[in-house]
């Protein structure tokens, strides 16, 4: 069904790097969500009325809020499609994140309202009447929500959409809450114990927690999150595959919305190659990155020694010491300025992000002390920095 809808309603659906195609995916997701949730709201609302169930009614209004969320998502996706202008040179893609944040607050507000209603129901319970038709309708609604969640998750992963992944998570929560509602009705029918208010309260807490999760996931790119390890590897490998590039480091990616990124990176080039030749390579990489990766990439050129055996040996010595002290640390931009009484070792040292100032000083001090054991003339000029890449487990 998912592929059928995509192929019939998304033109050029395979070209997901295009903003127009991403927008078409977003419109499809929102339209399907609005339709399904409005139908579920009507069906569950009638079921709650006939069953006299606050938990069923709560579930119905949760679906109504989901329809509203889909409308907000639709507006956000359409606004995010707006091209760059003088005031917003990187486009309007972050509006999609703002739309997802609004959805999160709508979900939390509905959950809080349902929680208050459930407390009233606990204090003054009403009789639950089991009827087979409404119960079957609720079971079928679980299937609809399960499909809707899988539908949005598949599309969200395909185009890397925070809004769609948020809707998918919300739908998964609805599957749980509706299942809990069915359980309360069946439980009352079998045991005679009315736990409807308690289940309704549980439903509301799940709804609120889903809203908090959506807000958390949406705020990360707005605040500025670390580079995903896979994205980090993709960009660095892309840069390093060009002849004349020896290595890269200090990659920073700024997110301006899904499919809209600006990045900067330092690329190492041989210091004995004509600067114009290296500059032409850098220019070509930047142009290719825009075409093939869809990233506005700015590259800083770092000339490094490639032939002086003594310089290379000292660099290897520092790398071996760091490997023994902390395998998560590394160096780059190494230069050696040799004199008669003093030899300056100048380099940047990258340390794990959790290294505070005290640990940085300890590592630096130990490294300098071990280097001086091999040559007292060594004077280190070290710039300590931390990686902008997220942990692989995140």
C-alpha cells in the first residue's frame, strides 16, 4: 500500500534529494494522516458515547489532535519548501522542525486534558456497557494506527524527516493506548471491576510522554546537534578520495533543515605541491559536494610534510604515545620548527568530548613529559580541541 501511494502521488519519487520531491512526500504523509485520524475520531467518538467510556472518548480526541498535528505538519512542509531569499540565504527548511515542535506541544496539551478528565472519572466512575460492534471497531482502529505508524516511519526514513518520524512515534503510542482501552473494557466485562479511569490516566501519560519525546527529537537539530557518525564518514571519505588530498579533520556540519546543510572541513595537502594545483583540487571537491551530496562545503587547506623522514618519525612518535595514553585522542596539522637549542613541535590535539579542562591539562602534561624524555629540546605548542561528531551509540 505504501509503495502504491508513493508511486501514484509523488512525482519523481526516487529523487528524494530534491526539495519538491520531499515536499510531495510530506503532503502525502499529512493527507493520509488527516484522513485516517478524522475517520478514527468519528468512529471512536461514537464508540465512546455508546460505551459510556472516558478512555475510549479520550482515545478519540487523541486521534482528533493527531489530525490537527497532520494539518500543522502539512503547513510546515509547504512553508519549508520556500526557496532561499535575501534574508534566509540557506532556505526555510528549519520550519519543518518548528512544525514538529508545535505538534509536540499539541500532543502534550491533549494528554494533560485527558489526564484531568480521567482523574474525575476515577473519583466518579460511570457504568461501562460492553457492546461487540464498538469493541470490534476499536480493534480495527489498532490495525489502522499500526499501518499509519509503519507508513510514516518508512517515508520518514526514506527522506530523513523529523516530522514523519514524530508522527510514526505518536502512532505507535496510539496503538498501545487503544490496546489498553480495549483491555479495560474486556477486564470490566469479565471481572466487573471498572478500571476505565485508571486506564484513561495511563493513556494520557503515554500521550504526554510521546509529546515530550517528539519535542526532544525536534529540538536537537534546532539547538545544533553533533554530526552523525555515518554522515561524518560519508563526507570525510568523499573529500579524501580525491588525488592530492592526504587526509581531513575538523568537520563541522550546520543543519538548515532536511537536505539543507552547510559544512566546513580541513583537508590536508602535500606542502611541496604548487598551491594553485591544490587550490584547484579543493575547488573541484566543493563543486562536486554541492552536486553529489547536496552540501554547501567550505574546505580549509592544510599543507603537511610528506617527505622529511625525521619530521614524520617525530609525528609517529607522538601518535604512538597518544595511542597508549588514550586511543580516543589524535593529532593533526603537525609542524616541526628545528633550532640548535630548541625544537618547536606545533600541532592540534583532538580529545574526546567528555574531557574537561583538568583532564585536557593532564593529558597534555603527560604527553610533553614523555616527549622530553627522548629530546630535552622539544617545546610543544599544542592546541586542544574536541570533535564535533556524535558518539556512535547515540
